[in-house]
């Protein structure tokens, strides 16, 4: 007999706790503006979960020509919804992500920086 969900036995689970089921209409979340070295980022941000284990969930839009103004060391799971995103790592590697592509990186693992020529819309969890 097959074991249902055998993957659950093989990995540690992400600690998502004390969060009731809830939906988000992202157009109802007010955007905040963040200037880059060039262009702008508009974040629609939700903070979910208890204060001791807060998770930030964002819908982010980069304007055409956006270049981040810092090297980020925060861990993320990021999914490109629209446009095209270039992610540059501090070691010089460059990754181009298109709609349907994602990346994940741990806190402090590899400094990274975002830029886009045409603009991009992203869904980010950190």
C-alpha cells in the first residue's frame, strides 16, 4: 500500500504556525513607494503570523529601468508574475527570470541585487 504524502517524512517543515486561512485581494493593499538607484518599486505588503514568527508577503512592481539601491542579504522565495527580472549575485553571476520562474535563497546566504529593463511584477515571501 502506498504511503500518502511520503515527502512529509523526508524533510523538515517550514514553520508556518498560528495563521488562520485568509485571502488577500492585492489591489486593496495600499502600495508603498521605494526608490531605486533608478526607477521605483511599489510594494503591497502583508505581515502575517505571530510577532515571534512574522512572515512578510508582498506583491512588488518594478518600473522599467529599476535598479535596486542596495545588496540584499534577506532570504526570499520570489516568483516572477510579469515582465523580466535580472538578479545579480555579489560573485558576479546574473540570472534572468521570466514569468513563471522563481528563486529561493536563505538569509545571509548570497547577497543579491535586482534590476529590470522592461519592468516586472513579483510575488515575494520572506
